[in-house]
């Protein structure tokens, strides 16, 4: 039976897959987008978006039964009653933890684009040059100038609210008006601006929530309930932004419940001819062919697919000739920072209105402009200030009428921030196929072996102390630091395992995200990252995907693929 | 190494999570070890919530309603009982508490009744409002002292459980959202700085 033919196949429908589908279809290609999970229709399937908070039996909390059903997801905040449907089942899709790795997955159309934190920051040449400058891993094959126009391109379509700050380490972009700092944050930002040589700055978080209408999308309505799906399309997701654009071309076929199990490699042509797909419901296997394949299945799953493909040629899988496939797994380490109470007479009679779906950001300042700490790279902070709500009542002494009325009113101003730190690429941090365990569909699972090292541990000391120092210097009282412990994966910023590079002997992908060993396969999700920087990575995946799609179409036209 | 020695108090993980969750508006239940447990969830002391069904009788639920109403009584806004806090507490202890904490809670409820009987000669549900408040204030002082000084190995105080679930149940109820606080489902805009008039209620978050 002849396999169905497309110009391009996109594996995955999350942030990267959505961009691949949009760009490729808009450039005239007939595209098949394969998603392993179910469909989630924009607005219609956001079943809890309009539910009142009091309608959840456990008010959003987690039950013991939920914890038993999600042994991984329960380790952190994602396990909750409100959007449980959007987290992959740990039981259906297990994995092997050689060392603890928290893998939080979204197996449905839109993937984690429905669930993401939406913080959107560009990388800079400090980041692209770091590996080469310090002799770490391999050099990125691209520089900021290669990506800048693509950042412009994706920001315009996605809608990123942000302020222009003219900071070399955090390039400005094509922003919609920023979501402003509230008066507590503004006060501290103003004080901090005059300290530390002005190098540590509080700026409004840059966030992929529209502050102005975009085609088919209303601006953010400040409900701060993005993770339930937005009935207004206020934030960037596959559903709100890239999927409708791709669908509008009439050239996209979206197939949910389609687990890609293998890339079909043609030895003679040294190209991939298509993919093998397992229907997640009927368990029937089908083949689809295409001239190019974009792997956007999320970092670990894209590499899982490579590891399983063309093993008759390379036992380690497609792209393994360098010996780097599966290696150099990274994440952002975090859950460390400081906070305190903001007492200032000018704030006593101040409040705010509306749920802003972001906070403030403190761009990286460590190991820049000539400074050298006892660790490499740096970190940024995400934080916010707010007046305490009723939750403060739990720890306060008191019961009765006055207590109740007092706790119904806003309390003191608090301010705090959590650091997100760069994690160095390290060859032994890796994933591999565990042939001894299978998932619900009988497919072998991943084994994950990853840990942070000395560089990250040293960095964490600064990550806690610096924030405390900034708060104290800015007049914040009762400042305390915290380190809530971190295990790789918790950042939900998995990166690496199929890194880009300049040399096929030391990298899996070239500077155009092509697999060296099969140039019609492009990997444009987090797997391609050569280093992590400390900025939230999704915007970079979008830009890399759009750039690779543009190149792929040009190469197809030139007859090179 | 050129890092400064930590000069700030490094707080415990439990404390840190409590503070951060309060800072960001989240909630943390003392009886529910989930967030604290992380990878180290207690292997023992857990049991299916089905076994916990029937943990409370109807009169237990009525008792919890009265305790909750004493903690958060009707004022110019409805109290905990009107907000259905008694049944909510029963549901939460049954479904979200580990077995060890359920036992602390159930024993605690019995302890409260015993104190009512010995102190006032009658069941908590029939003693006067002033007597209830007196007893609940005493328990609140006890739990407060205990919780501020306990070690991580010690279980939470049962009255802290009751108080926390009362607050959670009340302030996340429709009455809590619409009457005790102010709630706008779709604010439509963000004002970073607005005047707060004395007596104005908190904004309740959407999610």
C-alpha cells in the first residue's frame, strides 16, 4: 500500500511544531502535523476557563488519589485539580530515572503551549559566544545577528508585551506595550536603579500575552488564568496563534492520536523518506512520506525518535555518528531566591486592579562586563510584589469576627523573586532508550541520567544571596532567602540532547537545525540547544523554527533536499 | 571562593514553601504533605481515600460547621457555616489528607469535644457562643505556639488543620469570593496602582 505523500511532516504540535506548521504552509508546502495526543479545540475545549473557582470540589487542590495516579507530576505544582487533563499520564508514559528527573509533559494538540509561563526573552551574543569563549562543549554555529530578524518575526505574530531597556545582555524586540510594574515593584525598582552601579535592574516581565488585539485574538483581559486556556486568545499558544494561521492556508492536515515511532531512513538517498505512525487508539501502524521532516516533539521525545531511527546504519540512531546524540541534557535550575516585606507609608493606601499574568524580571548581571565569579554564566530573576491575601490568616493568631473582617482586607506588601540559572552542557548528562521497559503502547521508554554540577551549586549561593542583598539595600524588611531544592527537569525547560554545532564530529545538528546525517530532518525544539543561557527558552525555539523553515523551503526549491 | 558568606537567615524548606506559596497567593495545606514531600513522599501512612469515606458522621460535620462558624462567624457578611465549610472540611480531610494526618484530625475533633464537656459540661454544639469562642481562642493559642516551635518530624496541630481548612473553605467559596472579598471574573484591564480606601476588601484571584 502506497504511503500518503506530503511536502513536509511536522512531529509535534506545541510551541515549535505550531511554528513549523505555520511557516511551512504559508510558504506553500502541504504539511502533515502529527500529534500523539488528543485534539484540543481553541476556546471550545477550554472546559474550565469559565468555571468559577468555588466550583472545584477541592478548590483546585490535589487529592491522594491524584497523587497516586501521577507519581511524577505530584512532585511539584503542576498536579492540580484545575487543568489535570492537560498533563500527560505518568502511568501511560513512564520513563526510567537513573537519577531523579522530573518530566512534566503535555500530550495533546498544543502541547505545553497551552500551559507555559509565557516569559519571552531573547538570547544575546553573550550567550551564543559563551561556549567558545570559555572552551565549554562546542560553539554555537549561529550568532545573535542570525536569529535577530527571526525573533522580530515571531514576536510580531505571537504578541510579546515588553519594555525597551537597551541592555546588551537582553536585546529588545518587537514588543507590544509592556504590562507595567505595580506600585510596590515600581518603588523597589526605582531604589535599585541607584544601587549596584545601575547594573541590577527590575524591568517588567516580557510575556507572550497580547496587550493589543491581534488578528483573531483579543488583548489580555487580566484574568490571570492562562493555564486554563484563554477564551479570548489573550496569550500565545498553538491554538490561538500558529494553528489558525496554518489552517488558513488550506495546506495543513492535523492528525491527533498519532505517535511517530520511527523515521524511515533511505540509505541510498541518505535522506529520511517519511515516518512510521502508531495510532494511539486503534494501535494500527501507518507510514507517511514527505520531502522534509521537522522534529518538534519536545526535547526528549524528538531525541527518543532519533535514537530509534536508522539503527541499521548507526546502532545509536539517526544523528548519533558524532557520539553526542542523547547527550548534554540541560534545564534551568531554580527554586532559589529571597523575599521580604515592603513597608513604606506611601504604599499603605495603594492597591492594584486586575490579574497581571506576569511579574518583574531582573536580567542577568553576573559574569558580564568584566566581572568574574567563581562560577561561569549567570542567572536572571522572576518575581513580583503583591499585598497579602487571606492566606496570611493561617499563620496569624486569631479567630472571630474582627479577625474575619481584617483577613478579608489586603495585608502588607510582600516582594520576592526566584532565580533561573544557566546549566552548563555536560556530556554525561544523557538520555538513552531503556529496552527493558515499555509504555502503554509497548514502545521502549527513555532512561534519563542527569544532575547539576559544581558550577550550578556555586551559582545557587549567589542566586539566593544576591536577591536578599538587593531587597535589603532597597529598604525591604524581614528579608529571607530560600532554596527549595532542585532536580533537573523541574524547570520544564529541557534542552540539549541533539545539539547544534559547526562540526558533524561533535554535534548532531548544523547551523540550520539539519541533522548532519540526514539533511532533510530538522530538529527545532529544545533538543537543538547548544547551551541554555538563563533566559526562558521558548521564544528562541520559535525563532529557530521559523528560520529553519525558511531555509528548508529555499533548499527544497533549489533541489537540495 | 569569592562568594560572600551567607549573611541572611536560610529558612527551612517547609518554611520557604509556606512563605512562597503565601507570597504568590497559593495555598498549602498542613495536613497534606504533597508539596513538602516531593520525591520523599511517605510510603507508609498513605491509604486510598476510599478507605477514608465514612471518616465523619453527620454530627461530626455539624460539629465542624460550628467550629468553623466560631472561627469565621457571620458579621456583615455571612459566616463559615453559610459557606458550607463543615462539609468542605470533611471532604478535604477524607480526600487530600494522608492517613496519619487523618488520625491526628479525627483524634483532635474528639479532644475538642472532651474539652467542651469537661470545661463547660456540654457538647460543643450546645454550649453558648461565648463559651465556644473562649475554647476556640484557647485552642488557637495552643496551636500557634506549637506550630511555631515544632520540629519537622512532629505532626501538625489538629486545630491548625481545622483553622486552615476553615479559612480555605470560606475564602474560596462563592460567599468568600463574592461577599467577603471582591471578585471580577474578567477584569479587562490592569491598573498597577489604585487608591485603597480603608475597609475595602481584597481582590479575589481568578485561579
